[in-house]
C-alpha cells in the first residue's frame, strides 16, 4: 500500500478538473459569443451575485437564452430544440400533470416504446428527470430548450 507522500505526489500530478463555468466559458469563447474581457467581468459579477456563470450571462443579457441553451446542449451532449411551433400531444400531457410540468420545467415531446422524450429547461435538475421516470414508468430522454419556452 502506498504511503501518504506517494498518494499526495500522485494526486498533485493529476490535471485539475475543469469546472462547469470553465467549460461553458471555453465554448462561448470558441463560438465568439463573448470576448475574454467580458468573460472576466461576468465571472466577477456572477461570483458577487452568488449565481452560476451561465445564469448571470443570461440575466444580464450578455448572452441570449437561446444561445446559452445551445452552449449547454453542446457541453452536456443533449440535443437542443425549440418549442416555437410545437403543439403538445394531449395523450403525452396526460403522462405528466400540468402542475408537474411547470414545477419540473419539462414538457413531454414524444413517446416511442418505453422511451419518453422530454424537453427540459434545466438540464442540471437530475431529480426532475428521475421524478418523471418514476411518474411515467418510462425511460426519459432529455432534449434542451430554453427555460422561457417551457414556462410559456
């Protein structure tokens, strides 16, 4: 068994994990959605407000909610979509009560076999996805939409 010094030395050699904010920032910079100066100011503002970077950027209208949805979709490898011309299927809406859809920021989009595709406004809310799976007995497949679209 390695001694404590060996473990500490080994862990120090591991690359530091990038945070969610670092990954989001890298995508935003790569897509030229903001510059490094704006990013640095936004990081400071988000920290001062106690908000996640992506929420701060949208709240301050530095990045649109649609663009942020695309960035988060890329980061999480979840397909994005828009609900602009979407008309919910009444049978699917029976699977998840309207109150639950509002609370969970989720709308059922399609059902194929035992799989239910659900548009989610907050992809980090794993509890909501689990709740939908428990409620419906179906495997939930998320797609990203803006939080605004789910609320409308």
